[in-house]
C-alpha cells in the first residue's frame, strides 16, 4: 500500500497523480516538482489515508515506515535533520482536498521546533531572534489549530509583553523578548490542561490527525453542503520542508497571478515583502510591494520566477495563481493553481493563450465559465463597490436571482408609473408581474418581485431582455395600493421614489444607490464564442424572440435562428389591445389582427433573413388578453363593440373565466374550438414571407417553421397540421410564390411524449407525405405537467424542498433528467423511428441552462433555444458539451 506521494528535491514523481487522491495543493506541488520547478521537498499523504482515518480513528502503522523513509530523503536533500540540534529540519503541514475548501484545518508551520532544537536553529542561522520568532509562531498555531486553545489566549500574552516592554509592534521585539514570550505561551498550554509535545514526531502526528479530522468538522461539512460538494474521498495532507523568507534582506515572500485577473493583460500581478513570512503579506502589518519591484530587489530570483511562471502556464495551459518564498536569494514555489478571474479577463486570456501557442481553442474554451459570459453581457456593480462595507451593510433582503446584472433606480409600484417616470430611472417593484405589465417592465432599469420563482413571468421576461431582476423576495411585503415596500423582519419601509439597488446575480436588494459599470463587448468575446460554434457541430443555439427588435438582438448575439416566437406578446401594444379584445369577445376585426401579425412576421423575417424562424401558434388562454371586470366602463364597452353596454361586456368577460386556465382552453384546443385562429396565423406567416421575398427577390430567403402548441393526441396534430398546410398552400397558389416552410409541434403535454412515434408518423392523405417536420420540447410546460408543479406558484415551496434536500435543483432551471428528461429522450428516439427527417429542439427556459444543455446534447437534439441574452452562455455550453 502506498500512503504517500513524494515531491521536490531528489524525488521526481514519474506520472501525473490523480487530483482526487492528492488534492489540489498536492497536485500543484507534485506537478511543479515533476516539470523541474523548485518546491521545498515533502510528501503528500493521500485522501485514502483520510478515509482510513475516518474509518478507524487512527493512522496505519506501516505509513510511519514510509514517512520516516521520505523524511530521510528530505534530510539528505536539505542537509538538515528533523528533531536534531544541528540545523534542524522543520516542516509545514497543509491540508488540501481536490476542490479548494475553506473550513478545513489551517496550515501549521515550523513543526519540529522544541526547547532544544530552537537553540540549534538560533545557532545554525546565527539569528536567535528568528529562531524564537518561529518557535512562538509554532506554539501559537499548534495550540490553536491542533489543540483548540483559543488564539486570543496567546494574543493576551503578547499584548501583556508589549505593555511590559513598552513596544508597539511584534517587529520591535528582541530575541530575548521572544524567548520570554515562548515561555509565556507554554504556560497557556498548561492553563488549558494541554501539553506542547516536545517530540517532533509527536508534533507531526498530532498535525496529521488534526488535518484528517478537520475533514468532518462542522465547518467543513456545512461548507460542502452549501456548495453541493459531493463525491470527494477526503482531504490530503501535505508535509513540506520549511523555507524561510524572513532570514534578512535577501529573503522574501509573495503571491502572484501570472496575468492580470481583472483585465487579463499578460503581465505579472502580485505582491511581495522582503524579509517576511508568508502570512505577513496578507496580514496587513506591513504594506507589500508590487511584484515588479522584485526585479530590482532580488534580480536572480525574479528571473527564475518569471521562467517558472512561463513553464507552469505552458504545463497547465492556464493562468496561474502562485505562492512563493525566496530564502537567501534562492526561489522556492509553495503553491500553484488556476487563477480566478473576471469575465473580461477570461476572454482576453483565452485568446492570448491560443495566440501564444499555449493551448488550443478547445482547451481555452473549457476555461470559460458561464458566469464569465454573463459578466460581459450585463452592467454590474463595480468590483470595489461589491467588496465594500457600504454594500454589504446595506443589503436589506435577499430574493432569487431572476435575471443577472445590477440595477439602480427609484422605486415605482405600477407599470404605468414606470412608463411615466422612465426618464428618472426606475425599478419596477411588484408582488408579481403579468403580460399586461410588459410596457412598464421594459421602461424600468430592473424588476423586483416578492413572489414567483426563477421561471415566473417577471424573471423570464427580464432575462429575455437582459434586464436585472430579483424575484420571489419573500422577505419583502409589497403593498401596491399604499405604494410601500416593507422589510418584514425589521419593519423598514420604502416609499415610491426612494432609490435602491438590486443585484440580479445574487438576489440582493440594497437600500442605497450602488455604483455600476457598463458592459464592454470586445473582440475576444466574439472570437471565443465563434470557437464554441465551430466545435458544437451537432447542437446549435437558437433564440426565443417575439418581435423584430428581439430578433435583431438575437442575431447580434449569435443565434442560428429563432426557436420560439410567441407573437401574441405583441398583442399587448396599447394601440392593438382593443382590436384584439374585440376579436376575442365578438369575433370582429380578424383582418386587423391578421394585419398586426403579418407586420410583425415581416420584421422578424427581415431580421433573421435565411435563418429559420419557428413560430408557435396562439397559445395562452384568451382571457389573458381581456380587461378585468373592475376596469370596464362605458367608453371601453363602446370601443369593444358593445355600444356602451357595460353589463354585456362584463357578462362576456365573466363567461370566459376558467378555474384552471393553464389546463384549460389554450394551445391547439383553442384553435380547434375557433379554427380561424390557425388559418389567420398561417396566412399571416406565409403572406409575410411572400412580402419579404417580393421586396428583395435576390436576397430574401425567409424560412418559417409553424409550430402547433399543446398537442396531446394524434388527431389534434393531424387536424392542425392539415389546416396550416391548406392555408399556406392557398396563399402560395394565389400569390404564385414558392415560400418554403415547415410544420411541427411542441412536445409539452406528457401524453405527446408518450405517443411521439405516432405523431411523427402522421401523413397527409392527399399527397402521402409526412406532415411533421420537427418536434420542439416545451420543457416549461412539460416539467409543470409531468411533475404536477405550477411554476408560477412553486416559489412558495421550492425553497424548502431544496433546503431539505427533497429536490436537488429547481426543476424549472435545470431539467429533471430522471423524469422529464426521460420523456424527452424517449420522445426523440420514438419520433425518429417513424420519421427520419424529424428535427429536434428544445425551447423551454432549460435551453439556456448549461447543465441542461449538456443533457440535451447527449440526447442528440439539433437545437436549443433560449432568450437572446442567454444565447452566448448557451453557445459556450454547446461548445463545451461537444468537447
Ligand atoms: P492556504 O491553503 O490557506 O493557502 P497554505 O498551506 O498555502 O494555506 O499555507 C499558508 C502559508 O503558509 C503559505 O502561503 C506560505 O506562506 C506558508 N507556508 C506553508 N508551507 C510552507 C513552507 N514549507 N515553507 C514556508 N512557508 C510555508
Ligand atoms: Mg496557500
Ligand atoms: Mg407551453
């Protein structure tokens, strides 16, 4: 059994170890040593030892044989001896799991010092002050970290000594002061009924046990829970010989990024201190120098450092975050890992690294995270603002992240006010939003709701437009009548016109205005996303877009077409609504409604040109377009064709009421009850396409795909598909123009997914051709109906479900692979069995979710479709899924 992996000095590991076995820190150290970068020699006890320790509560005896052997080798390499008076070798003990994880044991330095070796150390370095400084640090760390003696107990002694000697800083202490401090620290052990182990191996053993024990500390367990970290074996434990940055003016220590993590610029970014130990750089006692100064102070070490960094970047093919120490002019690397970076930096670095030949576009692509893309697309709070106390102290409530980005504005409580006060910069605050509110939502800088989940109307619309949105913020009481917003817990109240900020990426609501910075689209962004498109050979990204401007935005952001166009959204335009209402209630003015649609389609076809435009026929229940009974007055009754008969109008509105509208008269059911719905729309679509072609015969190539919603049976699809074909062919014949188009269906009622082979096989009896060209999985409704969860009401319990582990993910955000996903897969397979030209796509909110996209790619879908602002994230995800 191999319990440890050696690194550094004469131990050159032969092959790359498994991160799961040696942890992130261990991997960095072994890899550095393997490629010839100097690290202080040491060894990594594997995560398997951690498992053994968890199981037995002890460390295996044979392991000590291996440790002693490794220590012997290190002693030879360093020409020092562990526990020996003559130049003692000291170790650090460092935890490190495969995923970086605060909450586990802190590092203990200078292991091996005791009352005897400290004197040897003083003699060997000819620096008594240094030796006792190291010893008191060990006593403090060992007591605190390993034995759980509060750090304050040591701090008190330190303060006492400062008072007694009249010294202000640790650095003012003399060797004798520090020697005295060590004696004081030993008393602290006694006071806590503990003994400081003098034997170096006892020290080492206690540290190792503490590291492995900390894996299951409350802190660590909590951290893993919150961050959903599962499947790790445990933590590894790194034992490494100490090197000293505090031996005088030719020593030092620092941390650095190989490139600027803020901008991505290819220059070292970091800080270091001459004559200091690691913690001093971050402790803030002395102000560190920028890393560039090191070239002047320690030129040889600096040269080596630059070489190391280059070597590491080439080896790991990524930007590096490193820690280092210079001991008496000699450079040692203590840690390396991939560096965290902003979105802007991520794209910049990806392009640079490919140009520099460090990695391939595919490798660079894998380093980009969805968040990097999101950061580029939306205004955000500046980095300084986010980390400031002003921000944190002013967060009054936290809701769900409905749409990423930052927004500041004056609170308004109605869409009408939002439109009226648009120029002042407003935030629309509502309990929830409905299709009638879109005007006000568009006018607002951002949207805040107290109810509804991440697929509620407010969130879906906000994401579609790239507007920041915090939804389901249940901590707030919003009174739309009294025009107040109250924080339930504290009673703090905001009025209309008060300025607040929302952080749509975190769900935070902040009581004051926070400074924002605008997005900057640079060349690197589009370069990287083009790589993604090139790799994603199978699954392409389309957009959900309902209007000309939306379609233009979608094309700009790289959509390969429109996967879902819900034209009825345009019915809410103020000049159209009365016309639409009159048609719904009285069946009058269908021509006018068709005119609106034809105009909209015209704009969309023009924006997309030869790219496919998938148009879903009218889906929502018609009463969504009707006024509330309370709004009815004589003028309205006149406008809508009732000759001022208020009661007549009210009666008609009430007769359309449904108890359960989402399962009521909508989708193709509506079109079966009122066949003119389908004919009108099919004609409008083909006419619009013909208009575009006639206007620019040489270039225009509109390609409509007409999609039937809410199909649950073969007969439903059959009847709708034939009606569409008949209307379309009639227009083509009358206008003598050959418009290409396709017919398909949404798969969103579970029954449709179960009989997909039959739906896909439907044939036109007249020409014997199959009628169904495509399936588009409407995974919002499919999830809703498969799970029996209303997505507009899920906010009330999904939170608890996730907290209690009953649901792992919000099923409206990431597809439920086991259930809903199974239907998607089965439907795809069965559909293709009977129809080999069937194209498959998905158009629910899941089409923009990277995790779901990876699933859809595995199922073999041809397209995912999502709101325009999510197209770039989806392009990245389809590219990554294909690698
Ligand atoms: P963290 O995971 O918190 O970064 P580390 O294990 O990297 O903890 O240790 C913290 C600091 O301790 C390092 O940045 C370094 O300054 C110092 N350190 C750790 N091991 C050694 C060593 N062998 N020699 C010198 N300094 C060390
Ligand atoms: Mg570190
Ligand atoms: Mg639907």
